[in-house]
C-alpha cells in the first residue's frame, strides 16, 4: 500500500477516534457498596462526566429509561439481581423501542470468575478490582467513543428511514398524478384503459354484470365559441363533478377525450345502468352555469349531454371491444335522436 494512502487512513482514524466532548456524558454507576462508587467517581472526577448511581440491579434497571446513560459501570456481585444478570437483561432489550445500545463495563473483585460469562452475555469490557485508575479512565473513554459511533449510526439509519419513507410517499403521489386528468380531476384515459381491463377480468371470472357509459357534451364547440374557452373549461369541471356526484363510489369515471367522459359501472346490469344514466343526464341538464362577461353582465347558461350505455348482463361473458363499440354506437344514436338523451 502506498505511503500516501496509509497516511490518509491514519488521518481518518485520528478524526474518527478523536475524543469527542465528553463532559455531557452520563455514566451510571451500579454497586451495592457506596465506597466503591465513591472510588470510581473520584478516579474519573477530572473528566467532567455526569454521574448517576444505583445500588442494586433492580434499581439500575428501573432508572435506565429516565437516566439514559451513555455508559454503565456495574459491579458483578450484588444482592438480589447481580451484574451479569442485569447485563443480560439490558443486552436482550437493546433493540428498537428498547434501551438501545449502552456499553457496559463489569467490575468484580474476583479474579476471572464471571468474566467470560459476562462478556458472553454482551458486557463490552471488564475490570478486575483493584484496578488502576488510569486504565479505568482509558477504558471509559474507549467505551464512550464506541457509544458515540453507535449513536451516529443509529441516527444515520433513522435519517435514511425517514428519507426512504418520504421518497415512497412522493412516488405514490406522482403515480396518482399520472392517473388523473388535470382539468377535471377525473381519471385520465390511460388509467381508464388499465382499469377497464381489470374490471373485465373480474366480470368474466365472477360472471357479474358490468356496464359502460360514454358521455359527450352537446354542442360544446358552440359553448366555447359563444362564451370563451375558459368558460368551457369551467363547464367541463362542473359536468365532471356532477357525473361523479350522481354515480357510486365504486364506479370508475374518466375523461376520455376533450368533452367526452366515460364511466365503468361494476355489478350493474342494463336496467340499473339506464337509471344511473338518466340521473346523470338530468343533473347535467339542470346545472346552472353562471357566465360573467367582461362588461360585468352575467347570465345563466345551460348545457346538456348525450349518453350511450352498453351492458353485460349477469352470467354472460363480456367482450371488452364489443362493449366499447356498442357504447359508442349508442352515444351516436343519442346524438342522432336530438341529443340530451340516453340510448342503450
Ligand atoms: P356534439 O353535440 O356533436 O358533440 O357537438 P360538439 O360541439 O360538442 O362536438 P365537437 O366535437 O364538434 O366539439 C368539441 C369541442 O370541444 C371542440 C373542442 O375545442 C372542445 N374542447 C376539447 N377539449 C376542450 C377543453 O379542454 N376545454 C375546452 N374549453 N374545450 C375543449
Ligand atoms: Mg458488590
Ligand atoms: Mg363530436
Ligand atoms: Mg360534444
Ligand atoms: Mg365529442
């Protein structure tokens, strides 16, 4: 490896391991003997740490959520709940919503006994009494660095999670936008074509009735020419809202072309479809469209629509192209019959 890259790695390591500001770190000291706690406190006094104390394992566990220590220095030999057992409980509850990662230094007077067990159970370091204060201080720093790195990783993961969720939501919103007609808020033709295929598969599988309605505003060109294109747009919005308002939540309404809308009515046979179309036709014809002219005058404008409806009765097999063709032919018949009517 080139000298340069080794030097660079050395710098990175120095920066990563540089002792962070530790003055605000909280260390939980757990020992049944107050003299031991005092001893450790004195040994670490010059470092500026915050200390909290617990005098047995149960008290330590109870205080954990409130204290939120960055490090636990804990005696192994304690009445009721020993340090090794407390260590096991903390490490077993380290996950999300648990205690998180808290480094633990176990301390015991006994040579070796419990050392392996403690480390196996997840203690991060081990000290045998009587210990050297300089060693304690160095190990504490090492553990606090470990904790800081772990916290940074957790924080990064949290940020990534959040960013991922936002991205997924954005994707959903964008997908929804690609399905909607911007002017009327109805679905667009492309999405209609996706959905009609699905509805046909469903209708075929269950032999359930299905109806298709094609609607076209009458003499819309004249409306545009007389009152202007923006007014025509407003009429389109109101007609779209009216159609949606007169059909059911499960009916699928889309803008098929300029002033042509299409609706798919699942579980709807010829009779019910005709009734729904009449309701829609009547509601459109009753719309009071208010036009305001530049000179301030305003007048009520009416519009009508013609509807063609084709249905697949229950138990028969639908043919998609046939249904579209029949609905279109019926719309043409409605136009030919004088408009503002429904043909089936
Ligand atoms: P018919 O009764 O036979 O349907 O006559 P019509 O005038 O409604 O039919 P035609 O197809 O001749 O005219 C449709 C008009 O719709 C022409 C077009 O400019 C207008 N149009 C299409 N899209 C829009 C739109 O988004 N906004 C407005 N304001 N007008 C539109
Ligand atoms: Mg003890
Ligand atoms: Mg036309
Ligand atoms: Mg028209
Ligand atoms: Mg048309």
